[in-house]
C-alpha cells in the first residue's frame, strides 16, 4: 500500500474540512426548519464532532504510523480510508447538487419551491453513502463467477473443453486472517471442477507475514490437472521500507516458498509444456512487467524460449499493459491472463456496458479483449487494497473454457 507524505495528508484533511464547511452551510438550510432547539444543536454538534474527530485521527495515525504494529497498521489505514471516503464523497455530492439547484434554479421555476431543494440535496448525499456502505459491508466479499468460452482452430482436439479458473489480486493482508471469507470463494471454485487453476499476481499487499495460516485455505483448492501462479507488483515488497536488502530478499523468498506449500507452480519467466494424447499446449509465466513507475522484472523472451515450437500458448502476466506492449503482433501467444487493475473496485456495469475511472489509466482494465487472433482477459481481482469496498465491481472468479474449431 502506497505511503503518503505528511504534507499530502494535511492537504487531504484541508479538503475534508472545506467540503464539510460547505456541507454544514447547506445543512443549516434543513435544520432551520426544525423547531426543537436541542435537536438542532445536537445535529450540529455531532456533525462537527465527527469532522474534527476524523481529521484529528488521520493526522495522529500518520504521525504515529512508524510505531504501530505492521498488522494493526494495515488494518487501521484501510478502516480510515473507508471512513474518509464514505464521509467525503456523499458530502461532496450533496454540496454540488444542492449548489446547482439553488444557483441555477434548474429544477424549480418558483422561489417558493426552493424549500424542497435542501431535501433533494440531502437525498443526493444519502444515496451514495448507502451505496458505499453496501460496497464495504456486503459487496466486498460477494464473489462473482465470470464464465467465458473461447473458440480456436489452433487448440488441439485433446484440449477441447479445457477449463481454467483464474484468480488475481487476492491481497491476503486485507482479509486480516478472516479465513472463512475466502473459503466461500474456494467452494465456488471447486464446484466448477477446473482442469487448471492460475493466480495472476498480487497474492499479498507487501509482506510474507500476511500469508500466515492461509495454506489451510488454499490447500482445499482442487484442480484436475495443475495449478500455476505468477507474481504481481505487490509481491516483491517494493512498497515498503526495509531494514536491509537482506530483509527484503528474505520476505520475497518466503512469499515464493508459500506457493510450494499450497502446491502452485510459480513460473518466474518460465514455461511448461502440457501434453495430452501426443498433442501439446504451453503455459507461460512472466514476472511483473508494467510501465513505469511499475517495475519490469518480466522477461518474455526467456519465458517462451523452451516452448517456441508449441503453437497454442497461454501467458500469465500480472499487468495488462504488457499485452499491448510486448505480446500482440510480436508473439504467437494466443491467450493472456492478467489482473492488476481491480477495475478500480468501483464501476458502473449493466449488461455489456461498463465504465470506471480506471479506464483513463488502463486501456484494458476488465473483461475479455481481442486483437486479431490474440486474446487478453483482465480479472477484476478477488481481494481489495486500500479502500475496503467494491462498488459495482464485485470480486471475481474467472472461468475460461477453451473449445476447438477443428
């Protein structure tokens, strides 16, 4: 999880304060209608008590962050992040909507009707608040299966009907050792009876200690054939301060070792040929490769060196930008499986229509993409990072079924 400077935190607190001042100004247009003086004073008091308490807590947390236990630190940051967003966004929308209604008189033609405006503005603030609360307490662990079938005349007949379950961006540290929550996902996965299960990076937030006890959950995953994994940008420990290079390397080695304990083959710029009835496909896995500031540990040429003669290749690569930069039109890799974006954990999705602000950073950010005869699938992530919610972007279990046209 990215660390922000004290100056940035102070700017954030100023923004919260300014929005709350404006929100309080408009709130008074509602409380002025309350006859009971005590009730009116209580509402005003609670409003400012929450604001001052939140800002003070954010600053205190930042100042004392280095002295807090890492496990507790990660949990506190996420909670305050969620609290700040669930407070800031609804108030901001409330201020914007009520200001537009008052100053443009957009909905009302008579001044007498303006008494309705504060309540319309209040509703506009409460609606996103309840949506965010639903995203925090309900949708964040409401796992959804996305099933896609891909037909190919390149797929050998022996692999017709091959089922691959893809998981990505689990960020186990965010689960805070709530093993039962992920066990619900495991039951869904096993019900699909996949031939292969793959993890496309970001198993942790930063640290190997996040993995404590999780082997009992992952060892319940059943694949008919094999289980593979690659690393994501968070698995390298690049976003934390370390006492020494050795400490960082020990953390990294412990994360890599964990994959052995859960019977996943970790592909570090490596590939594996899979044979059925004298026919073959290849699974290729690269280390994380992304555009700066993300590191480029991946070496695709090294990874495919041993399987160049196998026509049908499946690539596991955490960052979807890798597909556009090094895969399409430059290799014969048929299918690439990626993650990384989380779909920003917030989106609007209805049938084939989907939109998220993350699309302005990543061209390929969620779902299935095709370029000529090459495919990319971007998993929306199973866990969460930072903001402890999923809004219109449920955590994903991907089932891809490969079918041959031969």
